[in-house]
């Protein structure tokens, strides 16, 4: 692939939802917050949220900057993040 092309497919784990709202993200942030005692689960939920937001933005969700900013609030949650 020589250049990045517009998103035209699906993501294995995420079905793009252009109707995703900041309120949806706030609900998922609350779920992650409630799970932050389980680092692995919280980290997985965070990754899923970030993928969902990126996919929604890629298919033209309105308010993309607001959605991205809301998703980045996961960085304020206190749980261990590991990379292998």
C-alpha cells in the first residue's frame, strides 16, 4: 500500500457506527471505570472503545473532534496498561 486510502471496509472487532455520540462514549467510560479493578478487562474495554470511535470517525460520524476527545478521557482512568 503506497498511500492511505479512505476507509471502505469493516473492522474485524468493530462495526462502524456513524451515529456514535459523546453520551455513548460517556456510558462506556463509566463501564470501564466500574471495571478498573480488573486491569486486563479495563484495558480491553478501552481498546474496544478506541476502535469504535476511530471506526465511527472513519465512516463520517459528525462531531469527530468531540468523539475523539471523549474517548481520550480513558487516559484519566486508573488501571495498569500492559503491552506485550
